[in-house]
C-alpha cells in the first residue's frame, strides 16, 4: 500500500518549485489524513474483506479509499456520523467499483475462478483456527446479515450508524443483528459438539 505522502500528491513532482525548501508550510489536511490513516487503515482493510474484496486486492481498495478521503476530508461533518461510518461509506463505494472492474476484466480474459485454497494441517494453529472459524461462519450468512454482524460485533460500530451507512431501517439492522447472533451461538455450540465427538473418538480408538 502506498504511503500517505504518495496518496493525493498529485502534481507535486517535476513541476514543484525546487527552491521551496523546508520553509513551505505542510498541508494541514495531509497531516490530519496521516493521523486518520494510522488510526483506521486496519479498519478499512477489514471492511474491504467484509465487502467481499479478495485479499490480494484489499490493499489497492484501501489505497483508493484514502486517496478519496484526502480529497474529501475538509468536507467531513461529525454531525452526520462518525469518522468510521464516513470511511465505511467510501470503502463500500470503492469496493463496488472494484468488483465491477474485476468482473469486466475477467470477462475480457475469460478467466475461470480458481478453487478456494484449503489450509494445510501445519497452518492449524490456535490463533488461525479461531479466525478460520469466524470466516467460515461469516461466509454462511446472507450478505445483509453478514455486513451488519461484522460491522457491529466485530468492528464495534453502532447499529444506528451501520443502518445509515447501508441505507436500511434501524429496526431492520437490529433484526438482522439478532438473527446473526443467534446463528453464531448455534455455530459455536456445533463446534463444541464436534470437539467433544473428536475427544470421544480418540479415547475409544
């Protein structure tokens, strides 16, 4: 991913005044964007993943998000929502355009999607196992429930802001969240039953 100094630098290159030196006042919006980037870059990457952007392209999407944020940061209004909600709205639009561009590219090249990579046994360490279980659960949810569950319970965004960002009624967001939470509880119970079954098999072997 490009650095903040590269994002939004535009024509600052060969046309820059070589005599400007260090006396030039730094762009205050660039300084503020650097702080936003440090605080929220990981959030934007995770949102790109929640929105279905392939891992190999999530960095490109995040790069584009912060280029747009650099341009629009002076217009950000806290009264209309949090910074996270604003960044999610940008990420959602960038991800949508990225998916469309990718689909057009694949149609042109007649690319057949590769099968999903299966993790090997050596990768089944405890931390990765937890992440994998969560990913499997999210993949089973309907897209609307998945986004609400991921943004509220994983990313910690308020349900009201999530509803506003997704353009849905707050009651609808809460209903989707309750349904997803019930499904997650059932999923965890199933994992526990499977683990107990494996223990019983080991004992009887």
